C-alpha cells in the first residue's frame, strides 16, 4: 500500500483477566506515545503496562492518523486510499470504524480495522477503553467478568463516555472492513472492496482464502487503472487489486454450507417436515455460499443471506418496492427458518444449552429465535418483503426497525414477569415503522433519524432497563428532528403531524 507500517506480534496478556483481543488496545496506546513522545506528557495516570517492549517506529515520524488492521485482515485493493475514508473530516472526529455484521446486537462496531487520529482525545479514550475491561462486572450478579474489547466499546458507547459518540464515526459494515463471504458475490459492489477480513471464518476456509489472496498478489494480480495520488502512492502508479470472485472460492463455500447443513441435521435428529433436502441446496449456489457465515450460526446465515440478496437486487426505489425472492430462494429461506425454529424450541429454556438465555432478565437472545420472529415480520401473506424494510436493508441490514421489533417481542417471551418497558418499546417501534422510519440513521425521506448503533448497543442490556433508555432516546430524537411527509411510504411524520403516535398512552413519556 506504500503507507508506513509495522507488524506487531508475540505480545502476552493475562488471559485469565483479559480477553486476548484486548491486546490491540494496549498496542495502540503505546504506539501513539512511541510515534510522538512529545505528546505523551499530556496524558497522565495511564492504566496500561507493557507486556513486552514494542518496536520503536522512528521511520514513521509523527503521523496524523494511525490505522489498526487485525492479523486476519489484509488490504486487497491497493488503489483505494485511507484519505478518502476520512474525507475532509472536522477536527471533532478521532475514530473511524465499521459496524459489525453480527445479528445478535452484542457489538456496536468491529474493531478489526480502525482508523485513529493521533490526538490527546484518542490517548485518553484508549486509557478509558482499557480501564473498562479491568473494571467489568456482570450486570446480574455483580461479579468480575472478562469481556471483549468490542463489548467494552459498546458499554462506553451506550454511556457516551468521553463524548465517544460525538468523536467517532461508525461507517457502514462494508466501507473498509468487508467480511467473507461478501467478497465472493459477483456484483459491482463486491468487486472493489478495500480490506478483506474473514472475521471468525473457520481455519481451513480462512487458509484457502488467504492462499488465494497471496497467489493473486504475487502472481498475475489485476492492476487497477484508477489509482490516484496519495500519501502512500504519490506517483499514482497502478497498484494490485485482488479479485475475490473466482469459481474456486464460490465452489468451496457452496460445499461448506452443504457440509454444515448436514451437521446441523444430524444434531437436530428429527425430520424437519416440508423443507428441502441438503442436496437441493445445489439449486441455488449463490444463496448457498452467501449463507455460509463463519459463525456456523443458522440464524446469522439466514440474516446475511437475506441482507446480501436485498443489497444485490434492489438497485432503485421502485425495484425495492417490488422485490421478491424466486421460488428456489424461498425454499432455501424456509429451510433455514425451519432449522432456526427447531433449535430455538430445543434450547431456549435451557441456560446451559448452546445459544440459550443465560438469565431471563438479560437480553442474551438466541439469534435463531430472533430470526424466527424476523421471518414472520419480513413476510406478509403474499410472500412479499415490505418495501419499508428493503429501503432500510441496503444500509442497515441488521439494525432496522423490523429487527429491533422482533428482538423485543422475543424479550417479552424471555422475561414475561418484567416486561412493562419492553412492551412500551415494542409499541414505539411499531409506531415508528408505521410512520416510515428506520434505524439506519435517517428517516425514509432522508431526514435525520435514530442513532442505529446506539439502539443496537443498548438492546443487549437488561430488557426493562434497555427498553426504557432506548425508547426514551427514540422518542426524544424523533421529536427533536420534527415531522415531514413521506412521499414513498405515504405516511405522516412525527410531532403534530402524527398525533396518534404522540398521544398514545403507552408511549407518552
């Protein structure tokens, strides 16, 4: 990429106390001081301690921005520039990251690729991020608990520690941290991805993927003709662009999803009724390989398959309104939905079961249960996806109103004795959806809306507490942005233009 870079490895961490992924917080904090020692004196009382001396980066000078890339991520289109992601940013933004693709709302962002400003705020933020891990306690039992770096970030984001929400920019999932299998989708959006990040893809698949990347870079890699001058490429020379849509990768992922489905069928034991056999997955290789997520989670596979097909197919507002799956695609969707519901019924009440609820007062929801609700929410009697969901799905695949509505409907089942706030939250979301609003950061008419990352983060807290906080946040932010007619949905805005929403007893604050 021709930017300055360093590789850091073999660092140790007390893994009885810290999740191993927290190491990056320590590395980044020390790296900033090593790059610009003169700025270190402005931060005192750091809780960080060295596990091993990091290499001194005297050759990198004192840059304005520092980029972190996980060991399982790599740049694949060298013609793209970090400067374009940052843009002409105002001085208040110190952190850029991408939303996470997970559908269990446990993470507000993915820390695999982050862009951090070399600033006093960033140093203080990293110190606080580290301290959040040290002081983490279980919300139910009050005992110390080991959390990941992303879970700690979520807590900080929920509480807006250090004005984190004002100083960070959480981009779309695919801006610069694109996970597999989206690189293997043969469409224009996937053909020019910046950074490839397999996330939790299983080892043998990851090995094949990186072998493909390495062979492409070292062999006849496609050279981009669209390179522009940048800090890393001042002469604007053609740079490598790895193509991730080879038939080999598509065939590999199609095989993987078939093997995985067979494993799930064996685990489930019983016949699933009127659903397609595993061999019928071959009827639609595209959806089959899109469904092969690294988590081996049926519900996540269904969600990502849905999301990707919507992104691929819906090219205009008119097409989104008329979008529908083919019979073969519906068959595969029914297959995953049936598996999801069967597994949900088998382990929902068992706290020790994989994916089970650890506490009926905590929304640690089995995402397969949620996706079962999603299946009903997304389809009407005619088999059509609601156009409102599709309009939001392009930019907010896992954080839209239908998803959140299904989440809290499930919360009511998980915690029927403490569901007053959750019921109000469900009613708020129903009203917002009826009014043509989505939680992707805007209304469907383009005016500002809810902070989707905040809502996803708060949804993993205690059901009643989270419902109260997020519902008040939703109503407050919607009212502050005023009303406005929706020409596409034909629904009124909020405020005085929608007295039904404001005057309803269940959602008056």
